[in-house]
C-alpha cells in the first residue's frame, strides 16, 4: 500500500513537544518543522535537515520531476541516456574528472555515487563528507553541473552509446520479452505502456544529437527540480549554498507543459498468459485498478484511511502467509496490497503469487477465494488486534530510534513529498497520531474496503512462466473461470487460539561463574555454569536494537559424504516445523506486536543462531534460542510443504542462462569433489534427502552449549542480560567435547582452464576470470588483496567502460580466508556482447598485468584508502559491524581489538604491498569462464 508504507517509514524526527491538540479529521497533516523547505524564485524546491547520523557526512540529492514518460517518439531511452551523460563530463568536471574527483575523497562510483531514471523522475545521489568546506562546495558544484551544465558533445554522446547499449543488453531475457507482451494490457491505452525507461535499441544506436540536447533543455529546468540536503551540516549555510548555486538559472521562455499521464479505465478483464523457454518462475498477478485517480494524503482523515488500509494489508497477508506455511502450500509466496502502479496517477488492489509451474490457475483461485472470504465474512476481532499490535510495535520502534535515524532514510521522504505530495509530518506526530487513531478503528472500517477493491471490470490478470515440452499452458478461459468462485462453498476464517508461551519445558537455570571486562573495546564476557560464554557490548548506536550471533565450530564438514548428500538440501527446512509443539503459524501469532527473531543455521565449518530484538522484547529472543536448540519439532508434513515450495522455486532455475552458466562452471571446477552435489536441488536430490537424518544431525550440532559463544551488541541492560543468560543459556545442555573447523581437503580444479558455456538466445555474454588456491593466511596480505580488487576495479571501469565502451558494469574482488584452510581468491566479472567477450577478457587481463608489472598508481591507492576510511567511520558506529567483528575474530582466532586498528592498517598499505600480492598470487594459473548464446 503506497501511502501506508510511506507513512510507516516516516523517521522524520522533530523536537519532542506535547501532542496536546485535538486531531480534527479534516485538519491538515503538519509539515515537520525540523525540515527547512523553500522555493526559489525560479521554482526550484529545496529541503534541508540537520541530522548527525552518520557523523561528518551529508546526503545530497538532485531530483528532476521528469523521466521517460515525457520523451517524444524519437527520444525513447534518452531520459536514461541523459542520466548517463551527467557522469561523463560537465562544465567544471570535464570527461571523467567528476568520478575521478569523487573517488579521491572516498566516494565509490555505483556504491555511493549513483542515479536512476524511471517513468516520471530522474534522481541523482551524492553522499559526501561534510567536515571539509572545500568538499562541500565541490558537492554543490556537481549538483549544479548535473542540473544545468552537462557537456553534450557528439564525441561524448557517441562514446556513451556503447555503455547504454550494454545496459540495454543486460535487461534482455525472458522477463523483458514477456513484459513486452503483457504491458499493453496491464497499462491499457496508457502512455506508460510505450515508455519503458531503457528505451528502444534502434533509437539508442541512431538518435541525432539534438534529440538528447532538446530533452535536457526542455526538462532539466528549475521549476521541475528539487535539491535535498540532509546530514551533519549547518542549515543556514546549506540554504545559502542552494541559493548561490541555483537561484540564477531561469526556466525556458516557451517551456513545455509537464503533462500528467492517466491510465484509462476499461470495462474488460484483460488476461495475459505469457511463457518463455528461459523463464524460471511461474507467477500470478491479479490487478483491480481503482476507478478514480490517486489522491495525496493531506488530512488527518486521509492518514486514518492509510492506517485502515495498512491493517487490511497486514491481515490479508497474515492469512496468505499461513497458507504458505501449510503442509500443502498453494504457492511459494503470496501477498496482496492496495497501492501504486507504474503510473503515479493510478493505484490498484493487487495480488501476487509464485506457484508451481503447473499450478498457476490453482494459485489464482486461492488469491480470489481469500478476497471473497474477506468480502463475505470479513476479518475477526483477534486478527484486528494482532494487526494493530504489529503496526504499533513497528512505529514504536521507529519512534524510539528517532534520534538515531540515518540521513538516507529522510532523503527519500522529502523526495516523495516533492514528487507525489506524500506527507512529511515527522515521526513524533506520526507516532502520536497512530496511537490516538488506531484503537478507534473498528472491524467494519477494515472490512468495508474490499467492496471498493474487488470488481469485475478494470481488471487485469497476468500469468508468466516457463515454456517446455509436456507443460500445458493455461488458457484464457481457464483464467477467467478461476475468477468465478462459488461463494456458497466459502467458509469463515477459523482463528486458532494464541499460544501462551514459547517454551513448554521447564528450565533449570544455571549461574554466571565468572565475569571479564575488556575496556578497550567495551565488552563484558560472562562465563556460564554449563560452559557457554556470553560476550556483549553495550552501545548507543540505536535505542531500540539488540543483535545476537551465537557460533560454534563444527558444521557439515563433520558429516560423511553420504550424510551430507542426504541432508544438504534439507537443513534449510528444519525450522519450518516450529518448536515447543508450536507450528510456524502459532509462533507468528504469538509474536504479533513483539519484535524479536532467531534463525538457526548449519554452515560448512560452523553452526549457530542469528537474531535481533528490541530491548523490550529481548527475553523472547532468549526463549526462541532455547526452543530452537532443545525443542525443535519433528514434522514430516511441514517438511513436505517446504519441499514443495523449494521445488517450485528451483525447478526451472537452470533455464536462466546466467544461472545455468554458474552451475556448469562450478560443476566443472568441482567435478572431482565428492561433496559437491550441485548448486540447487533437483528431483533426484529430493528423492535422496533424508529428513529424519537431517533432524538428528541438527540435534547433534546443537547438543553442546559449552562449545558455543553468544555475542550480543546493542542497547543492552547489564542486569537483564545477566538474568537471561543465567536463566536460559546456562540452562542449555552441555558436555566437555570441543570441536574444531575441519578441512575436508577437497579443492576446485587446479591448473589453467577455459570453460565456454552456450545457453540463451539473446546476444548476451558473461565473463568470469578466477584465480584461487591454497595460501598461508596473512591479515596484511588479505587487506592488500582487497585493495587490489578495488584499485583494479577503478582501472577496469576506466578502460573497459569509459575508453572501450564495452561494458556497463565490471568489478574485481580479492580476498583471503583462514578457515578451514588458508586460501586466496580473486575474480573479475562482467557482462558484455558475445562479439566482444574475448577482446574484453584480454583488456581486463592487460589492466591486471600493468599492476603486476608496475604496481598501482598512487592516486588509485589513495582512492581505496579514502573510501575504506569513509566507510569505516560510518561502520564503527553500527551494531552489525561490531557483531561481524566478534564472529570473524572467533572463527579466525584473531584479536577482536583489531577493529580499533583498521585506520592504522589501511593507512599503512602501500602500492608495493598491492603489487606484491598481485605478483605472488595472480601470475599463477587462472580459470576463464565465458557464457555465450546457444549456437543457432
């Protein structure tokens, strides 16, 4: 639901005040007073907010209220092409100087610096450091140049054609082919059906230069622009910068009107049943378009309506989720909501499902039946109360973290306000208004929505799926028949009783026998009476977040080949059975309104549990941990349901050329490894899967708490974590056995290899270049290998993208591992045209050879360091970064205090260190894998 989802990520805090005024239904939703907003005389709108998370950083955004929908017939694809040109040279930053400068201050191209073009808007993202006046000024110069001073010379335009065509090539495939056939029905008689942002190949290849220049002049104008500034800044100074950089520009004298394009209503029910030999998933989409155009959320009554719609979405999706968790699931996943379509002006009630390849019509019937069940009987009071508690829990969590919200979250809200008039009241108003309005919403309010949602006209049904011998394609008559269900046979939803506890076995609490503190990194370690250890770090990074990671050596490397074969694909389904005698649906109902989750896993060398909770609900995390370790259910029916969903998901995966390529390549490289059974399960794998064995091995893996260390990071209360550790974790069974990570000894194929795989009909290729092997792990070499990947990526983009126009995206990555065996891994990956695959492979290897021979350029080493240090300054203030550090230190047997030495280590890296690892590891054997189209 468009408005609901927007309102519930409104993390727009303003100073706490008393919410005393009465909420009047027709009263306006206020605008957050902590946001400075204004409009220049030329019509440019701006939003500025001071927000110090992350510190010393600001998110700048340029939003153009113009996209592909405004293109003329001979400009199709040029809105997106223009976005590319803004990175290819501006008045102040000619050619590639813009990207070069930003990389020099730590801003990564693609990861930090980015943009997108859609039907109705084009948006540019620029996060930069805010603690340096010169960098800030440069940031505003870049925004100004994007808006008004892009260099559009014939030479630069022609160079970029190849890059844009490569991006066009990436989008080719089953999805695009099927969309081309169903889009005219989905967006019937609408301009949107004719203006996909990527455009048309023949136009991209042949457009005259003036067509692009005209688009830029017509639509990049002040009264269609917004500049958004959120970060660790001075608001008044930023407002002055906006005026200095943007106020002097004028709109065109005879400006083109910015048209709004509607989606006409239609009496018909349109049905599209599309299939493709390369399609991997069977999907169902049911769309009931609204008769009226979408209206912005402006008044308190509008806000209340969005709450009602949110309750509806929560309840219908809880029902669909329960069906998904049943022993005979009608689909792998399914959901319904009321919200936006491709067009800004048109909303719709929409249902989606992914089904088994031959069960699309059945899945559609279920979606229709559940809608009709609501229409006939409505929801129950229990469902409503649970939905209210879920919404309140989510908004309360956002409210509690109102002073810890990252700048990027705000920027998107102000963009939506500019483009679509979405409200920006701030989290305090949203929280208080929700608390006030939600309790008064009754079942009749929610139940009444369905009569406007579901109709027999203005309706579209789209089925997409695989095409292959023996698979019958549904007919239009079958689809239309599925829309007509016998309502007399529909019975009310049966709401089961909510469980009273997550645990059914009485625990015998243990004790804390010793405590140790590490003041350097702010941790406390509790040694429990059963041998388990709990290490926790209290932080103030988030007010409403506690993260957990429990880890123990072992994993599937301790299984025999036969045991692994029978359990590998079963392990992911073990938790589907639930715990403590509760089914998954029972657990979900119990946890309504509570924010806590735990997910057990069994890896190759470790097993463990990952979880998160709010401080308020932390005890539930501990209870789930105990239940998963000691009281996992054994439920054959639940496992059969899991198999059905997995089978539907994976069955046709190999029809995707990209996945088929990876499967064939790794199948070749691992052909001598008896422990490799394919990347995904096929029917034969499911036949050999032994659920009972997998369950027994799981119990064995989690039998000894003394072999686990539990890490917690977040807003932790010392007394509470001590209480819960003693009561729950110290009560877990244990023994004296200690396991280690085991190296099973198998490796990928050694030597120089080239593997060409032919799959797919489109002119698309993918190149994977890999170097790998055993090595003695060295932290210094590991960092140098990572740096090598980053600096080579810079060179590959410069050469293969900017100079040769041969790729859209290309990257190199390097790493070293210590467990279970010392090893190195380096790869270069890129998609391209088949005719260029060999030439570009040679170009990539030539760029690598330059570093091997001469070392990287000092400027590129500086770019790596600046980006790493910029990320580190942000990451060191995040709970997840610390948690990852504790896990990595445990597994590698390293000192967790090393997290404090990252800056020192990054600054110490030299060009010679990078050249040395390149010489040492990347002059040996390599593997080149190339995906090519099928031979005609």
